[in-house]
């Protein structure tokens, strides 16, 4: 274990323990609007997108995680009361049930299995080890909330991972309309269903401190109301096991808005700077913020920045969503350049009272290739001359889950039946990937150039407050250096009685 990571983890555990005790001592009957929802709950994201895209509830972005519970509560308060289908009611109750669970001060255990240790290839959280287990306690009220979670990993996916971590732990508070959080929460910035070019949740979560708007509402000023509902996330953290530049820091920023119905615009920036042997001054950070990153003798940072758009229209009375994301690996004229690209589409409709979610998506992580529109620059994406571990954490991609110099095409369907007892759902995905075209050893998820196709079938359900997700993932080699994989997936989260 990297000793440089021990101090921040111990500080996080101590702070979380003290503040969480204070949060749990307060009356949970007040609610828990100060809580945060980290990335990784596929079922919750599907439910929220169904409701937002159909105009059933108020706006809350599903392209920026973690989400303040207060923002989701505000969106539900603005929901329609009439003209709802049975499928709409099912989605509302699924979200409402999740939020009600968060209002209870409780304890719990979780378990995840990933028998062949397949890297995560999507939004849904899965074990980054053959097996992982954790114990947690959470609580809070409308002012302060928190969760302390201790996880153990058996046969981790990479040699850089710790066998114990505090992923999922945080303390958060609401003040002056803002949400402040400190901890190790999974982030996900972008509209993609199966990946984000800028910041995804396939790698170990980065510990740090973040600030968001507590509610994603429109400005009250008549001069600014054209912006529409909006929000932001500013995060300052430290990488745990970077061996090229130990104690490297990150400062990440995102802003998003919905200027009119159906259109969401976002801009994100990921900055890696400082660290052992580097300039950690405010001046260095200011140069990074200004974009002074092309001076080979005085490069203050490793950066990735870009834009995304998500637009939903009505097709035969059902929501059709088109989205795209660009992330630049270099800077020219003060703007990102040498882009990575992602495009996709979603379609949602009902069959009887069942919900059906379709999606297709393509991501090209070779800089300046843009699905064949450019010549491409292999070996550029997610790497840096000084920060030689690149944009990887514990060897796993911080951005898109396949890492740099690759391409992934996916398609999938989610079926949510008319089930108000177990809230069950079925999911099927097919994928075709070309990975690590530059044979970079910094990508531990896919360490060699290869081409493959994959199929994933999963089923999720809940029994009272316990949630379950089971699946089977198959990856078969088409070419290159890659071993065929067959992994059984299982995730279990069981709150324990606290009476």
C-alpha cells in the first residue's frame, strides 16, 4: 500500500466518524436532504431519466454525479399529478422508495462478486476484484448527513489497488443553497449510457472535497432566467497510488444547464497538477486554470476538457434522446483540441404497463480520429509526459472505461415490468471493443492491443430494503492479446434492522 495515501484516508475516516456520529445523533425524522447519491446505481438513473425525459418531474441532471438528495427531492416535488400512466407511477414509486430508505439512520452490509474480474464497462457499479464486501453506517438530517463504509477486496483487478478502502464514505452539509461534500464518492460527468470521456466511475473513486448547488433550479433574476435550471460541481482531490508523481492532485470543474425544454448542455474540465517534486503553489494552479499547458519546460498540469449535449424530443409520443460528448486532450487558442468523441441515442416507451429503454452508443478514445473524420493520434489520449501514469487511478481509466486509443460500440435494452412488489428489471447489452491500440502499460484494465465482443445479461430486484443485482458477462477475443472471460456478477446490499 502507498504510504502517501494513508494520511488522507485516515483523515477522511476520522472526519467521517466524528461528523457522522453528530449526523446520526440528530433526529432522522427531519429527512436527509443533505445526503449525496454517488454514481453506480443503474436502476435509479434509468428511473430518473424516464421521469425527466417524459416531463413527469422537474429537472435534475442525470449527467452529473454525485447528485444531492435535495436536488432530486425538489424535482419530485414539482412532478405532475394527473395524466400519469401506470409505468410513470412505477418509476415515481421506485425513486420515492430509494429516497425513503436514505432517510433512515441505519447500518448495513454489501457484497459483490465478479468471478473473472472483468473491468467495469458501464455506469452500473461492479466489483473491481473477484470478490468484495463492505460494512456501512449512514444517517443525517436536512443540514448534515454522511456515510462511513469500509470495504475489503479479494484478488483486486490491479496490483495498485488497496485490499481495504473507504469508497462510498462521505460527509455532506447544506448551507446557503449549496451542498458541500467530503469523502470518496464515485463521479460520472457526461450523458453517455456506458461511459464518460471526461470522468467516469470505472476506476477507484478519488478522495477529496466537492461543492455543488443543492437544487438545480433556474435563476430567479429575469435577466438570467434564460439559462434555465442549472448546476455545477467543483472538486479538489488527491490521487492515492500514483507512482510517477506521488500525491498528485486534481481540480475538476463542471457546469450544466437546460436553457429550454429537452436540451441539456454541459462543460467539464479535469486538471491533474502538483504532487511530490512538482510546484504545488497557487501560482501553478492558476497557470493550469489559465491553460498554460503547452510550455514543455514549465507545464503545470495534465488536463482533459470538453463539452457535451443531450437533447430529448418526442417521437410517437415517446422520448427519443440524442447525445454527444467531446473531450480535448490538448489546448489551442484557449480551447480544447485533439478531441475524443462519443455519440449515442436512447428511446423509451411502454409495452402495456412495462417500461422499455433502448440505447445505442459509440465512443472513440483515439485523439483527433473522431470515428474516421481525422487521421488520429494513437497514444495521446489519457497520457502525459510528466504525469506518466496518465489519467488512470489504480491503473484503471478515470475517463472512458476502455481507456485511451480505443473504440467501443454498444447497444442495449432494459425492460422494467409492472412489478410493484420486487421492482424487478432485466437488462441486455452487446458490445464490440477495440482497446489500447498504442499498447500502453498504464492501462491495467486492457494492458494490450486487442479487439473483442461482449454480451452482458443482468437481472435486478429488491426484497423490502435489500437490493440485488445478478448477471453474466462474456468477453470473446477477435484479435490481439486477450484472454476470453466469463464472469458471474452479483451485487447485494442489505440494510440491517436498527430498532
